[in-house]
C-alpha cells in the first residue's frame, strides 16, 4: 500500500487543518478534549454544538455517506483524513456515538424510512445519541443482557435498566439492545431498537466518576413504548446489527492523531522544564520513554492507514479483525501516554486541571479516565479474542 496522499488529498487535509486551527482558538480551556468535559460542562457542550453546525454547513460530518442521506458520496479515505485532522486538533463537533457508531449500522441494516428519518438530521448536527447497551450484569459480556421488549400491537413495551450510558443526559435519542425472545440464550433472541429519550417511562440518573465528573448515567426503562417501526432489522436478529456498530471504520485514526498531539505537547514540556539545572529532555530515562511513545504512535498511525486501505480494498466486514486490533492498540497507547506523562511530570502531574497548572493539569484527570477507554466499546481482551477468532480462525475462548 502507498501511505502517501494525492495532491488533492493533501489540499483537503490542509483545508481541514486551517479550519480547525482557527476554530479551536475559541475552544473553552475546560474542554481538554475529554469526553467527560464535553458531556459535563455546559460551555463545552455549547461549543461542541456550535462547531457541529459549522462542520455540517461544510458537509464534512458525513462526507462518505450517500447524498440522499445527507452525505457527499465522498471516498472513505476523505472521511479518514477528516478524522485524522480533527483528532490532531482535539476538536469535537461530531457526535461520537450517533455519527461514529450508529450511522454505519443504519447505512447497512436499516430500512429506507429509518435512514431518511435519522441520517440527514445527524449529518446536520441536529440530533445527539447515546448507546443503551451495558447493564448491571451485562457489560463486556453483553449477550447476557436482560432488558425485555414485549410486542404489543404496533409497539414493544420495554422494561429494564442500562448502565454506564455515556451522555444519556444530553442525548435526544438512544439505540438499544433488548431481549425479545426469552427462550433463546445469549446473543440469540435480541433485537435492536431506536428510542426517543423523551419517551415516557425513561429515567436518567447520573453516575459520577471518582474525579466527580458526569459522563456516565444509569437509564431506567419502565413500560416504555417503542414503535415497531423503530426496530432495526428483523426481530431477534439485533446482535448482527450490533456487530456492524462495533466494526465500521474503526481505524481509530482520531485517537492515534490525538496521541500524537499529546506527545508533542509532552515533549515540549520536557524541553522547557528543568530538573537539576538541565532540561528534562536531556535526561536519558525521560528521552527513552518519549522515544518509545513516539515509535508506538507512528506505528499506530501507519496501522490506521492499513485498516482503512483494507476497508477500501476488501470491505468493512473483511477488515473487522483489523479494526478490532486498532481499537486496543489505540486505547492502550493512550493509557501509556498519559501514565508516562504523569510519571515524568512528578508532583506537577497531580495538580488538578486548571488554566494555571502546567499543561493545564490534564494528567491527573486523564490518569483516572484512560483506563475506561480499554473497556468501553469492548474490552481489550474481547478485541484480542475477535482478532484471534475472526482474523486467525482460532477457536473462541468464550
């Protein structure tokens, strides 16, 4: 494969970079590029929504989608370049759950009516989503969920509890897995639903992190009526649709690019901060740690290009095990980067987040948050199992 962009793609990359460089000047300092600040702090949420409107006006949110659903029919590589540049500039503006996870599933599995109802409003940044999957006893092992959906005429009546639902308090809609056939076990008997979060019977309660942030929620569903027309795919076949949500364009280029930017900032800090009268950057131990992170970051960026290249050549499903590998590579790199940053900064790494702290005091917060990246959307262990079973043909370990 050729890692080089064409002149036209380089021009597009520059256009994206110029835009984000200018827009991010107005980014609230509290944002810190973390999902927690996005969902918790009102000024960050408002900036995210305003930036989304500007991106939608340029047609950048859903470039690779069909025009009839709000896209531009652009090649997947252009969407990849957009995600790369946006990640480097730590920019929000795109609903990570609706656009990033649900939309690909709708493009593959939804009927035309569902696509026309939900995709254009996502492309216009007018609707935000949450993922109603995990339950108190069904997290990584999602197939054992117990939320029930019982058919009642033109509706399903849903009862159950979801947990660790990111951004449910901000979301307009949610997509949900519920059990429609209790006689079937595990993944068989599940159905995939789209749920208006304003529906009577839905209660959202906050789950505060140990950093006192509000990103996660509990969602209680008590006799919630969901129209049959909001079921995606056939009844009892929701697991297939859920797997599409997990595997589409999961190159993780935005996270690798974000890591590259974070590493550059850490290197700059080490050049300026002194220890024993010498810049930290001259300490051989520090240099070794930074060099190792630089190697892993560049390898991750190259791997992301490989994932999207395979998606272009062989299709989304063919590249699914590569996407699973990209997920745990990116999240574990992000964890190592922030742990190393906290270690290098010493006591400064424990200063709370503020505009007066070195590097905005981001590491004490990130130190607590990054472990969750290895769990959300499928743990690293599950991703490795997918690589083994789907990519290498080895027997499942679960």
